[in-house]
C-alpha cells in the first residue's frame, strides 16, 4: 500500500491511496452495483493521508 502526493498546475495538492495490483486480492472490495436503484453510499472513516505521507518520508 502506498500514498501518492499529486500537485496540479494550480499548486493544489491531492493525496491518494494505492494498492499494488499483486496484493489487491488481500483487500475487501465494495461494489455498489444495482440495475434498478443504487444503495446509499457507504460512509468510510476519514484518513489523514497528508499526515501519513509526511510521517513516512
């Protein structure tokens, strides 16, 4: 698992969490797939990716 830091041309910073494709089967997947109506979106815990990124430099 890795945290990537992206900076766009406006200097906005965005952090994203990635999992190596070789290890993706070790993580549960949530798929919101319904042909008739979508279920309410699951509310995940907020993760401070910036803090984690800075700790692991």
